[in-house]
């Protein structure tokens, strides 16, 4: 990597206009135009069918559908996300159409005069304030090589599903590089700090550094340009993107430039055992209690605003993601929280700390005293916690609702981006509403899969909670969902997915499983939690649905996915039979596998 100074990209003045650090509100006309453009991309034949109206000041969050005398559908909503949700509601409920990660059911050969009539206006109020999306690791498992066309399609997907709080991490290395240069570093000094593109999520979270690197200035600049485009499209819908904040990790050169051990020191991570070379895991960390931490953190937030433009004050900072604090004492944890808030507030006085609750699952034994010091120190309005794996490993019970701070109940569903068909459909349907009814501090729902393109049905179920005030039976929901996903009612498909709901989507344990065929070979693998025979019956029913659904892209995807799972399950049977033969010393049977 050459030691050169970045050529600053000139950000259009319109994007940088702001009142100090205050969020520049996106105008109604911008949101209306953004939604109309999305409609043109999704259903070009119906481009003129929908009229979008967003009043300037609206509370609470809602969408409303009405039909004009000209049979056009008028969508009135509080913002672009809500308008997009109203549009998607009409597609799904009245036209039996849908979009998805892995294919679309969008047969649009329909005339305006043939559109289904609305007998009366449809009105929906948002029930959960926040709908969150994204896991930091998905930037490595799924989206690392995406271009703008893929991001544009994904942002449309999020808007139609009501997501108003997406995590936006693309392009941050460009801002980090500029920030580090303000503290005396050169690009050469950062060479072995930034990981390669596919490994950036774990470097960003402090698990290692440098692996797969270095990054080129060209790549960082292109990612910044892409990230700025993503960020502004999200805001044009009325979303409130969560941006990264400073969690202390810095290049090794900082230790030389700031030699006071109370400023910078080497910290190890739980990932040490994965690397034979300790240079990857001996990470220089600015101590949160030092003035240097506050200075670097404030400079980074200021640079985010400088390079991306006004934002909505949401910053993700995870100090102890699969790491431990320097000092495990209450006084220290209190000082750490105060320092993070101070650093963010200096860059943006309205900053809100967004924290992953995964911090409290691994590592330090979080006593109530430490939780009180770390979480209790933070004012309620300055923190939102993401309970990342709420469906299997919720952290709100042992933290007392994260000390009564607003939290978002998330469904993670897969680790390592693995594609096993699995989930807890009853939990996802009922648990968020139970938490509301029982008076917990839940403030929203969220999707946080480590990888995309898997178990879409489970995330579609979760996202619909944004506009539903109470749960419905999963069987009824599944029937309606399939009608939109496939565009038609098919009894074989319904029977197939009912069986899948009762088997693969009825996961009883805590830690999510992996397909055995992709695990490292060993004899200590455990049987899958459901009977394979009914799942094969589900596959057979899905095959039979082909006579009716054979031309539908979403059906093609689901059939391949379920077939893959059947073959994976078949491998499991062979594995356990081979293992039994090994223990019985039956070489003849063992060799057949």
C-alpha cells in the first residue's frame, strides 16, 4: 500500500447542510419521490396506480390506503418507510404478490381498472416503535461484495417491511483513516490494522486485526462512495440509520505516538486460540478512561457527520464483544460508560448509544453490581440495546431488561451464515407481545441474522409485527403468507409448510444448530431435534405443488432449499449409522458409508 493522502470526495452541499449536529429532516417531497421511484422499480406496469402522500408533520407512525374514483390507490403515511409498508401490504394482501431476498412473485400483467377494490380505507398504526435490521457479521458473510444495484434492492426490501432502524457500516474505513491521520498516523501505519474486506466485521468488533489485509485506498474510497449512497437512500425513505462509533481499537502506531500506558495498551481477545500468530490478536486499545479515548471518539463522530452529512444520532459502540474489560470493577465500568457518552456527545450532542446485548452472553461474569455500573450509569434516553438472539438466548432476563433501558428484541436465527432450515416460529409469533403485555422495556423488534438468504419465512413473520398489535395463530399466518409468496392457494404447499412449522421451525433448545455435513469432522455430534420422516413428507408435498406453482420463482427457491435440507438430513442418518458401526467395530458396515 502506498503512503498517500486521500483525495477528499466533495460531498454535495445539499447533503452537508445542517444546524450544528442536528439531524436534517428529510422533506415529505423527498420521501414521496423515493417511494414512487421504488414502486416503479418493483411494479413498473403499475407505476401510475399508486399515489403517495406524506404530510409534513404526523404523529403517530401510520399508513392508510384508500381507492380514488379513478381506481388509483392513495397511500397516505407518516414517512417513506410507512408508505412503502402500505404499498407492500396492498401487494401482498390484495394482489398476492411479494418480493424477497431470493426471488420475487411479481406478475404485474394487470390493468388499473381490474385492481381489487378496497371496500373501505385500510389504516394501520405502527405498534413497535423500532424495526431494526442487520448484524455486523452479515457484512462479511453476505454483503461484502454487493454493488449499488444489490443495495438498492435490499433497501427497498427493508422499507417495504417497515424497517426504520438499519445498521449502516459501509465505508467507515475511509472515515477511520482520515480520523487516524488527524492523530499523526500515515496510511502506512494502518496497513496491518484493517482486515481484508470479507473479514472486516470481526476487525471492527475487536476480535482480531489485519487478517486478509491490507486494504487499498482505492477500495476504501469506493466503499465510502457506496456507503454514502446507501446512507442517503435510507434517509430518503425516512429511515434512521445506525452508524459506527469508537470502541477503542486503534493501529499499533498509536502506542508509539502516545506511550503513556494509561492511554494505549495491548489487549487480548477470546479469539487468541484461532491464530498461531499473536500479532493478529494483540490489539492496541485506547483505554476508555483516558482523554485520548474521548478525543478520538469525538473526532470520528465529527468526521462521520462531515463525510456522510447530517444523521439521526444513532451510533453503535460495542466495547466488549467477545472481549473483557481491563478492570472488572464497578467504578471502572461506570467510568467507561461515562467516557463513551462524553466522546459521542462531543461529536454529536444528541448522540444515542446503540449497544449489542451479545456483550452480556460471552465473557465477563456480569454481576448485578457491574451491570448497574455499566448500564445504570447511562440515561434511559441515551441508550438502546439490541437483544441480538432474543428467540434463543435472550439477555433481558439476566440483566433486568438491561437495567430498564429500551431494548429491541431481535431474531438472529443463524450463526456463521449457515443455511440450515431452523427457527422457533411460536416464540417469534408470541414472545414480543408477551414482553409488551408484561411491562418490559421492549422498544422494538429486529432481524439480526449473521447471514442473509435463509429462512425468509421467519423474518417475514417478524417484520409484520411492526404493524400488528397482537399475535395471530401461526397456522393462519402461514396460509396467508404463502398466498402472497406464491401468488396462489395450493393445498400441497400449505401442507408442506405446516409440517415444516411443526418440525424444523419448532426448535426447542438454546444454541442454534448447524448442518452436520458442514461441521468439522468429529464423533460428538448430536442428533437433530426433529423427526426426519415428516420433513421428507413436507418435501414430497412441496414437489406435488409444482403442478400448480411451477412457474413461480419463489416456489423454485423454496423447493431447492427444502431439497437441500432433505439431503443434509440424509447425511445425518448416514453419519450416525457410520458412527454406530465404528463403535461396534463393524468394518463392513462402516465402509459402506
